[in-house]
C-alpha cells in the first residue's frame, strides 16, 4: 500500500505546480498560530508529518527552531522543498517514509496539516495514533489539522475521513489530552473553500506506552 501511495503522491508533485494543488497556501497561518501559542524552546525537536512542499519548515527555521524534521511519502515533494530552501535545507532532517510504518525519534512537537484525513482505514488510523503516541515525548504536543465534518469528501482523487473536534480528540484520547481546537476555512488556489478542524493535543504521562 505504501508503494502505491508514494507513487500517487510523487506523480501529483511531479505533474502539478503549487497553484494546481488545492491544499497549497503560501503560509500555514493557523498551524503557525497554534504552534506559536505553545511557546516551545527553540532547541526542542519538531516533526512535520506529510510536510510535502509546505512552507511550514521555512517558518520554523526563521523562528529559530534548530531541530526540525520533515517526513513525507513523496521524495519528489521533499526534493522540491529542499531546493526551495537552498543552503538552509542542510539544517533539516528529511525523511521519505510512511508515517504509519516506521519508528521516529522522539519529538516535542508533531505537526500534521492535511495528512491524517487520508487514512480512511481503521487499522491505518490506529497505526498513525500509535506512531504519534510513541514519538511525542510525555508533555509534548501534536498540532493536527484535518478536513472538518463539512469539509471536502475527497482530495487529490482520494477519499478522506472528516472530523469535528470531539471526533479528533476521541481518536487520540488514550495518549493525548485535548488542549485547544479551532476551525479554519482554507481558500484554495482555485478560489474554493475547505473547512478544517484543528486540534492541539498534549501527550500524557511519563511512559510512552
Ligand atoms: C494534502 S498534502 C498536505 C501537504 C502539507 N502538509 C501542506 O499542508 O501543504 C498531503 C501530504 O501528505 C503526504 N502523505 C500522505 N500519506 C502519507 C503517509 N502515510 N505518510 C507520510 N506522508 C504522507 C503526501 O505525500 C502529501 O505531501
């Protein structure tokens, strides 16, 4: 499944410019607002899951974060992002992989905008939650943005799962407590609207079980 998925995303990123992808925005304002509110120390490790070509990494570096990783299924997307960053890309850990299929080093912040909602299979979702639970240190945070209950039913030709805030909190309830939620309406490059639900979650406990 991962190989099929990564080839889907590599094709999308090879064939479409930013303005041709509905999820593109010049700056991930809502993610940044929620991350800024956490006031993290700049030496804390941060992971952007499914970062693609987004400019979140640029903004994290410009805020002084020194331990930033970007993970994505698509090597094509990450190569483009590295090229955009130029020399600054050397300061970032780039990982091509499936978030549901591997172990990641511990982080203080897990960020995901528009990735989790592609996991429509309950087992895959459970693996995502397990990965986040193992990766986020106790007391660390996850900032997750997914399509809202009234958001699109598909994206990039793929089906999606949609969430209101209680449903998103319920998915993570065994390991994370809900700190904040918000709603963001994204204007797509083509002029459409996509409603997102965001959750800020705090990893419980001192054991990463
Ligand atoms: C809609 S795009 C969002 C990209 C970026 N987060 C943004 O907001 O611009 C979804 C991204 O998730 C990546 N992706 C999808 N499934 C994934 C998985 N299982 N593991 C890692 N990345 C994945 C895709 O390659 C794509 O870059």
